[in-house]
């Protein structure tokens, strides 16, 4: 582990809090945390592993909060979660053999389109709408696809998942946002396990960042429960646009 001064250690912990807060609303908190870990001098593989590990705690915190508040039903998601698990394994294997350059070029365009969809679509609201894709097709196509994407690349996965649940399953934004958390959790936990087995996780840093993630995620998920689409829509639009710009400037 690189030597981190107390101010840097504290700064990374605060960034983890912000990451948990943002992820609980719109996903993509890792796009804030990972660059900060790299800036602090953490080697790339250890930074990826530590980021994935600490983010799992924030996702779990928000998922538990949504479940306790009655906005998350796990039984209808079992098929989607199973396919996300399979997809995450495939994505993690693929990333070791395929060039990500094409996806990196396409992703900013996809994210900008996604931001426009959230800003303009009447289906992104506090009301449930009729589903466009039955659950038996949603699970393999969307669950598996999200798992592959999360294992292979990952930025904006929470936003993609929320859009899919709202646009294709007709979920209101509270329910759609809540339903993304188990999908992201399964995907990230699968990747985290592989990183742990490889011995790449900096546990002392994870311990502090995980606590901050839990607190941030709890506060963010409570805001979603209270505010619904009025909060989620603008945050996702801003976050997805910011990710797109960052990727284009790489």
C-alpha cells in the first residue's frame, strides 16, 4: 500500500461519502472516487479493487434502506439478478481479452442520449406506467446486458439500469432507482470477489471509505424516497452528462 498522509486519507474518506450519496441517487459515484484514488498515488489495479470493494457497502446501504421503506421488492428481481451475475462473470472475462477503445468512443454518445431521455420522457415520473417488455425477456436481455457492461466497463451503470426499469418495466422513479441497487450490488460484488482473490484490496482504506459510503448512501436514498422524480431526474441528467464529458476529454 502506498504511504498516504492523514489529510489525503481523510480526503479520500470524504470523497467516498460523496460517492455513496451520488450513487444512491443516480449511480456513477465510482467516477468520482476512482480518479481520486489514482490521484492519491494508489496503483491502478489496487485503486480499481479498493473502489469496487468500498462501493459495495454504499450500494448495500441504499438497497437496505429502500427495502425497509417499502420501495424495493426482491422477488420480482430474482431472474434479473441471476442474469446480472452471469453477465458480470462474462464481462469480467471479456475485459481481459477485448479492446475497450470502441466502447469508450461510443459511451459518451449513449450517455448524452440517456440524459436527453431522462429530461424529456413522460415515463420518468412518480407514477407507474404500463410495461413495454415482459419480465421473462427483461431478465436475460437487460439483467444480463447490465451485468456484462458492469463487469466489462461500468460507468453510468446505475443510470442505465434506472432508465431500463422505468422505460421498459414501467416503474416509477422511486421504485426504478431502488431496483437498480440489487443489480449493481450483484455485479459489483462479483467483481469485488475476483479482486479479493487476487489480493488487490487495500483493506485499511476500504474500512474508512466503507463507513463513509454507508452514511452517504443512506442520506441520498432518503432524499430519493422523499423527493422522487423531482430529485432523480435532474441529478441523473447532470451526472450522465458529466460522465460523457469526462470520457470525451480523456
